[in-house]
């Protein structure tokens, strides 16, 4: 009768198994923070040139395609600039917390029936083709609207249709005159319960499934509201459109954004908790101690949790 042979039998078995366990521990993935796939803010050098500073074709930061601004150059009824987000909404003294370190944010104005839309795609690897927000990943942006007689907000989209802000729409966040902030998803308009503010909002959209999202809405200095739902439309989220649709005339009606970012999934690169590792080591030692005559497959089984 043939006897099973392997390299971990005999008097050196214990030391041999310990070496295997150490090798397994070394091979555990390292702790990695969530990767920032794309980021830009109004203090980038792309927005420090001549008025209006924020220009069609600007491409500050990284991980995005260049901006398409419409209309550009701006008209009396719609356009773009950089400015102090503390100057809208309450006669010139609202919160300016979303300003970058150089004291400004991206601004959009629209009145007299005008519409200003800033389009941008995700291009994490800079190959000029759009890249998808991964499941588990998140889109971050700061928004500060002032007085509003119509609609202001942004749209997360599939494809970067620069002729229609709602083209490829998967989710829209907006403020409509006289109401709370709304999310438009596959169920239509969802009232977030968050009321108008001219002091700015921090917004995070996390893709929790191919068609599912969780959105955190935090008025600057206030409580966070979380809304969960399903996306409308179809296709990967790979672009966004910021818009001011006829909010009104004058600086009190200006709309601002800043600090737009995309991050991947923090949990996908997480390592087991220390307690889990201790249990894993303990389990392996027990398995080795009690089953030293077994072939190495028993260790693989132990790792699989059997
Ligand atoms: Ca600036
Ligand atoms: Ca510029
Ligand atoms: Ca403000
Ligand atoms: Ca790309």
C-alpha cells in the first residue's frame, strides 16, 4: 500500500506548518485607503486665469474630461465665473464654506429664461473614454445655491451628452423654487425633507448596487440626511452636469459648486479585523495540532471556514 507523502510530515512538521501559516499571514492584503479616482476644485490653476476664469475646455484636477460649458462665452442671461459663495441668497452675507482656499467656487448664473449647464465626464485613466463609477464607489460635491425662482442642481448620467443635461440621466439632485431639496430617481421626485439654505450643502452619492444608491445630504454645519433608492434610466454613471435653470437675476441668485471627487470602494480593500486574524491563527494551530497527519488540503479547508 502506498503511503501519502508530502513535505510536512515527520519530526519537523510543526515548524513546517508554522512557516506555512507565517507565509499565509504575510500574503494577506495590506490596508489600503479608498482611492481617489478623480478630483477637482476651484483653486486649481485652470481657474486662476482671466475672467471668467472658469472656461469651456478647462481641465483642472485629475480623473475627469475637460469641462463643456454651455453657453460659452456667457450671455446676459446665462454663464459661468468663479466667485465667493458667501455672496448669494441673503442679500450678500450667506455662508461661503464651500469656497476653496483661495476664496472662490465655480459659479453659474441664469435669468430671463436662461440655462447654464457645465458638463464633465469621468476619465480616471486619461484615455479620453469615459469610466464608470464603480459599485461601492462614491461621488462627492459641494453645492451652494442662493435665492431660486426655478431649478438648480446637478445630474449624474450615463454618457456625456453635452446637448441635454438630462440625457442619460440616472439621478438628479435639485432645488425647485419654494420647496425642499429633491432627488429624482426611478420613482420620480423624492422629497429629501432638507430645506433651502444659502450656506451650502455637502453631498455624497454612493453606488450601493448597479442600480441602487445611497445619498447623504449635509447642510454645512448641520445634520446629515440619508436617502436610499434606485436609479432611473440605465447604464454606468460616468458623467455629471451642473446646472442653473433660470434661478433669477443678480448675485443673490448665483449658484456655486466646488470640490468634486470620485472615490472607489473603501470596503473592497479592507483586511480582516485583528480579532478575526487571531481566530484564524488559533484555528490553524488547532487544525495543525490535531491533524498533523493529514495532507495540506486540510489547511486550505480551514481557511475556507470548513
Ligand atoms: Ca479660484
Ligand atoms: Ca480658465
Ligand atoms: Ca452661500
Ligand atoms: Ca478612461
